[in-house]
């Protein structure tokens, strides 16, 4: 039957049938006139494949392959792309430059004539009416026209002559419709190469920045520039967003422990004017004297949350009248216990930030589970425990083995595996007492040393617990960036087996060693969890496990991960999570410039104490000094300190160690060798 294409070009009766016979479906375009796409030169681009639960897997194939003895992590150098729906089979949004001669040709020389209406029943060199109708009727004419079309197609295949660059005069050539049907893009100018496009973008960015008046406030600068430049991907777009951010006033609510100093140093390097709110006794007050921040606002953090919130709100509103600072452009925090306060401050002040109810859901593990279940995402059996009276019902509902954890805890404190109901009863009492002995100092949970500094942890994180089914399998972290309602980055890193029953962290490696399809499924779960909680923008450290029954969520942290997470993402995927946090806090979109392949393969470890005792010295650090591939090591203890091994309680971390090697497997193996050398030198008294 005749088939008509919805095109401004002339319809071809029956041509679709002939085209399908001549060209396979894989060579046909799904766009307009797709039935003739086989007449175009075929693309050499690599086909993409699907993987995981609905995600398109566009990751690179294994270039760094080597054998991995682990059944749980059988491959190396094969990773899930950390950017969403990349148009390329690798991690980048940047196409490689294509040689001008190898680009899509500008068209073919041909002279096929297409006739319309009544004229379509007769053909000839002079057009309609030059030849009488065939005595054998229209069927013979159709067959003849199809043979002509077939011969012309064969000639086009053989010819391959480009029209691009050839001078033409008006009225000559095959005509627009013929070109676009049979030799698209015809005589149209060739597209820019990648390098030409980058130069044009760079020139436009330079022009826009030059035209911005000096001293223009941040919000006004953003309003003056084209949005397509603000959302531009690649190095030039990232540099442009940095220039826009320079001079912005961002309020940080609490600094966290001193190991987060690098965050303020990075913000200072980006030209951000930081206003820091923290306790008068915090280490972070020194940042003002060092010139790293613009203003320090001391607030007694031992007060109740509502008092602290109101004092912070009043102080921030007062910045409007401070000529040295001015009104804030955003609010940020890198501290888990401060995310709820920061979200409420941003909402009240009309500044960019996550919905407070979304943050509340993420901080409450019981509510997180309920939200996951309502969204149809995998959720293990769980039960809320408000007092010891709830334990028997929880045991019956959840079963064993199970995990008991605080509803709104942090850093694996107060988390323990239980195997029987009797063990559940004793563990509940143990963890309840442990939480009541902790204090919050500079946003971190620490044991009360009797100095009187810090606020009681029980008054901040509460004493409610969650009992949930124990999850087996490999644990991972997925660092997610959400911007304008969609994910822009999601990188999977493996975590080593935790020291049970307390789930203390051991090692991590990036990129992941898990099979690619498992990585894709874990990414989809992490992103789905963040969206189910209602987040539109932000940086998230999502912890998951790939269990014997598929991927499962552990928790969602709505801020950048601590420890080596920043350095791992920066070195491996060229993604600066501090920078992206500041962009989002100020209302700028996040579009990280991710390379095609990981820049480095990183492994890190928080080396746990294996036995309890008192440290004689720090000589165990000697094997790490001046070793090739060691990026950094940061001791967590001091000589003479009492440390705890896993048989006696939550293990003490000795040092944080970060290394790099050409492949993730090599990085992990090297890390474990160094860790063994460290353990051999630990001396206890």
C-alpha cells in the first residue's frame, strides 16, 4: 500500500516498502523521512546498551581490565558513567574533535526528480505531460519509478561525492527537498568542530563578563547573563560559574570538626565571602583572623535548637545593615547535625535551599523507610523503638539478624548488629547509655571528656531507635548532585566490609569494582531515594548495599560526605563537591565537568585499632612517610591515648590513609598492604 511521510517534501507512494527491503531497520532513522535514512551515509558511532533497572548504561568498556579474585567484585576498570544520559559511551559531555574530512558529508551529486499530484503518473525529462500514460496502467508506472529510485540509490552509494564547498548558482542543484531526503544535510554548512565551538563559547563568555559593570552584586550579575551560558557544560561553563560566584555572600551554619578546614580554604579561593555561625569556643573562630572568612557570628550551641535558630535568623537578617558584608546570597552547611537548621533558615529568608520537610525525612531513618516504601522502592522490614516496651514487637516484626540504630544518628555511632531477642534487649540498653554519654562539639559527636564543652547528644539526636532487617552484600557510597530537579552526577565508590557488630568503616575504593549493571542499579536506587524524599537541588552522600535480593538503601545524607569523599571525587572524576555545594547554595545550576575516564583511581582507609590498650607512640605512621602513591595520611590519635578494639566496643580509628594507583584493584591492594604494615608497628602498653 502507498505510504505517505509527514514531511514538507513530496510523498513517495510505496517507497517505504522498497526502502525497508533494501536497508535494515537499524539503518533507518526514527525521525521524519526515516524510511529513506538508509540512503544517507551511516554513522560510525558506537551503539549504546541498556543496563540495570531502567537506566541507560552508557559507560566505557573495560580498558583497564585485570583479574579480580573477589566473586563480589569480579571486574576492574569498568564503571558506570557518573553523568546522566550522556550522549556518548563514556562519562563526558564533551565530544572528541572530528577531522573535517571525516565529518558527515555535505551531500551527494544526484539529479533525481520528484513529481507531485497528477504529474506523478507521468515522468520524463521535460516533466509532466512529456510522455503519454503507459498502456499497461499505473502498476507498471509504479514499478518503473521504483526501479529508477533503486538505481538512483545504488548510484548514490557508489558516488559519495560531497556538495559542501562547491559553488552553486541559484536554480541549480538537486533542490532542498531532494537533498534533505536523500543526502541530508546536503549543501548546508558543516557543523562547528568541538574546538571551534569551544572557542566561540569562550569568546561569548569573555564578552558577557566584560560587559558586566564592576562591583555588580551577585544576584544582579546572574540576572544579566544568558541562562544558556550559566548551564553550559564543560570547562568553560564551569569557569564561568566560578566567575559569577566570586563575591557572593554565603552563610555557613556551623563549621564541623577541624578536619573540615579545607572547605573554608576552598570557598576563600573561589572568592566567596563566608559568614560563619558557630559556638564561641569553636576552633573555626581562628578562620576570621586568618582572613579565610568575612565575618564570625558566635552563638551558644548548648542552648535549645529553637533558641539557636532564632538567634541565627536575627543575626543573618542583620547582615543587611552591615556595609562590610551585605545581605546573604545563600546558606550552606557541611555538618550532618546542622542540615535541618540551615534548611529552615534558607526557607524563612527566601534563599535557595532544600525543603525542610525533605531534610526532616532524610534525617529520620524511620520516615525515610516509610517514604521509600510509599514510592515503591525496596525497603527492609523495620520497626520504630521509643522505649524498651517496643522491643518484643520489633523483634517479631523484623526478625534476626537485625541492626539497631538511632533514628537520627550520624557516623555509625550507636549502630550495632543483633542476632537474638536477648541480644537486642542488652544492646538497646548499651546503646541508649552510649548516646547519653556523647556530646556535640563543633557539629561532631564525641565522648564527653568532662570539660563542660559541647551539648548533650541525646538532647539533639534523641534516643529513639530503629530496628531493621540486616542487609547482606557489598556496601557502596553514591555521591549524588541534584540540580533543578534532575541528577547531574552520581559516582559509585565501594566500601569494604565494616567491622561488625559496630559497623565501623574500613576501606573504600573509587571507581567501583562491582559489575557495571550492579553499579547502574545502585545509582538508580540512590537517585530514586533522593527524589522520593522530595529534593530538587543539593549534594547527597547516599549509602547503599547490593544484597542477595538486589540493591537496598542504608541512608541518605543531605550534604557532602566527610573524610576523603571530597578528595576522592575531585581526583577521580574532576568534581569539586565544595564548589558544587556553593553553586547550589547561591542558586546557580550545577553542571560538573566530568572526564571521559577517571583521572585517578583512589583507595582510602580509616585504619581501625585491632586491640584495646594505650598507644606507646605513633611510630606506626613511619611506613607511610614518603611512599610513592600515598596521597595523604591523617592520624586520629595521639601518643599515650587509650584506644578500643572491636572486642571491647566501637573501634578507635588510628589514621586516615589515601592512596592512588593506575587501576582501582591496584589501589585497593596497595592500600591493604600499607594497612598491614601499619598494624605490625602498633605498640600498646
